[in-house]
């Protein structure tokens, strides 16, 4: 089994950070609590930022665990509620060398 990582850059629409943060925190908390395959979920803010970019670093036991994550109620809630807040996403799929 290969450890699977998602590194995402979320570009928010102007002045949407305050609305976005509680939604991504909810998703992260439930991912770690409710998904045995989710090993790490960090929400990262650049030190020098205009407040419109958020990075996500998520570690799963496998790609299958990540696919299952995208079907959970907390993820579908996050995805639906943030559609109007997000301008764009860059998603990198990575593996950890062990």
C-alpha cells in the first residue's frame, strides 16, 4: 500500500477567507475523526498573503481512502457550501517515498 497525498492550492474570491475557514476546518476535523484512512489534514495559510489563498496538505493511507473521503457527508457539505467562495483550485496528487 502506498501513502497518498493531496496538496491543494485554493484560490478564494476576494473577501471570502472568513467564510471559507470554518467550512474547511469542519471538513478537516471530520476527516481525521471519521475516516480511518485519513492520517493528516493540514490547513495552511501563506505568511505573506492577500488572504485569498489557502493550501491543504492531506495524507491518506491509499488513493482508495482519498476516493472514499470525497463521498463522505462532511466533504460533500464542504464542496457544496464553498462553491460560491472559490475562484479556482490547483490539486497535486503525490506519493510519499518510503
